[in-house]
C-alpha cells in the first residue's frame, strides 16, 4: 500500500512591503518632483501611492486628509506628515518633510533661472499653459472623492451650492464668505442635530 505524501507548501506569497523612512522619502520626493499644481493636486497622488502599496486604506487616508486641513501651512506637507506619522510614528516626520519640500525648493531655483533666460519662448509658454490646465481636474477629483463620502441632505446640498455661488460671484471676498459660511453651517448643523 502506497502512502500519499501531502504536497509541500510552496513559498508564501509576499505581503505588501513595509514602509520605511527611506521608502517614504523616495515616494514623497517622486510625487513632489513631478506634480504641478500645489497641495490639492499633490494630495490625491499621495493617497493613491500609499493605497497602492497597501499601507493606508482610502477611507483612512480621507480621514487623515481631513485632519491635515486643520493644520496651518501647505496642505500637501501636512497630509504627508500626518500620513507618515501614522505609518512610522515620529520616524516618518523628517522623511515626509524632506520629501515634500526639497524637490520644489530645488525646482524653484532651477526654473527661476531658466525662465529668466527662456520664458519668452512660445514652446515654454505653451507648456506652462497646458500644465496649468490639469490643476482644476486634479482638484475636482479630490473634491469628488471627498463629496462621495459625505452624507448629503437637502440642507447640506443647498448650502454647498449657495456657498459655491457666493464664492464665484464675489471672489475678492472669498475669505470672509468662507469663514462666515463655516461658522453658520457649523451652528446650523449643531442646531439641526440637537
């Protein structure tokens, strides 16, 4: 009688790579080096990069992004710091800051000197115009992802539309309008919920 032997298990499939300070620095440096359009253009790219590696889930990243908006300073930097701190604790803060800040700093120095020499060339002007056209799309994508997660009521939808109209009609008064709307909507939500 022959004994059947159980097949030996093969090598386990590797899990997601673990975050390290160096990996975070490289990710943020790469994103910050090639993304044009400021913080709201960079934040969705940071989210996708961290989600793709399995380090942060989309809902968790959206919560981190919401928290980052409460901090002063550039939103991309705040988001990177909070995300890195979540992944690595205090060890993640310095790589996040360096990765987000160093590439634009170097680029400003380089581009400033090049634009002084070649800024009047038509090909350079067309490139800058085209690069600027991508920013509204990136911002709209981030707003869409955030809006999908919100529980909408007729009041919230109406208030959002009214705020958007007010900001569009009086762009020079955008800061007072926005701050006033935040205060009023906060009070309205508190009253409504109580």
